[in-house]
């Protein structure tokens, strides 16, 4: 089991450029999440998905879009990158029963917007 | 929104020392999780506590859930440089969305 993987690991964008971050999990988890982590701010939820074909906004959704076309994949898109989106992005997944709040995280994507 | 406050925010100690970090809330949680995040990596789940008063041990790490299920602590005995990292507590924030504390950043010097 690879667990949760994220692609790419690092990326530098110029203001206004677009990109997509890919998250994949092989644990058959229903729930998937995208977070950003900034110094002093902790983990902040951007968007999440409770199942294939469904998405919902989290705490800081502006400037981001997501899609969950397949159960194992959760994509995070930046349509027009801004310097304020410079951050480390983490994807996570969790089960829906038993221990739904136990999250399994990917290794992160470090994004710099210049 | 249920909030989790972690203290201290930063901790810098020498190898071999003991330490305790805290996770507090004014709300009751049905469970709490502890994660460790090493530099440049994603958080990794350490433990889940679900019963008030529960104590769980993971090698040199001891986790305790408060009797009222509003607080939790993590005690590390004889800290080692490999314990360096960000320790996060988390609990249910509603509708399967967890809420995270901001973490305690621990540095253990050799």
C-alpha cells in the first residue's frame, strides 16, 4: 500500500498561472481533504469530499477548485495563482465508519507563487 | 466550531529530558487524535483516545484523555532527537470534518 500520494512535490508558479495538484489514495477511503499549512496558521481546510462525485467547501476555499471523479483521486486546482497561495498543501483521506476522524496524510506539495 | 488550544507553542530541550504538551478545549470531544509531523513531511497519526481518563502508551510516549473529554496530554520520557517535530492534536469538528490545534513544535538537541 502506498497510502496517500501527492503530485508534484514542489512547484513554482508565476502570478496568474494555473496548475492542478493530484492526490491519490489506495485505502478505499470515502473521505478526502485538501489542507494548506502556513507558519503560525496551522492546518486549514480548503475543500473536502465525502465520496466520488461530491465536493464541499472548507474554511478557506477562495481561489481553489476541486474535483473527485474517481473515488481514489482528489484534484485541487488553482485557476489564477496569487502570491497569497504560496504554501504547503496536504491531501488527506479517512474512513467513514469506526474512526472517521483518523486522517492519513500525503507527503505534501510545496508551492511557491512569484 | 470547536477549538483546540495547544501549549506550549514551542519547546526546545536536551536529549534525555522529559516533556509534556497539552491540548485543551472548552468543548467535549467524542475522541481526540495526536499526530506527529516531521520536517518536510505530512502529519502521521500516533494515537486516538476515546474514553474519558484513558491512557495509551506508545513506547516512550504516553497519551492521556481528560476525564471530562475536554483535554488531552502527551508526555514523552527521555526525549530523543528523533522525537523532533510538530505535534498536533485533532478532534471531530462536525460532519466528519476534523478540527486541528495549531501544534507544539518540539526540538530535541543531541
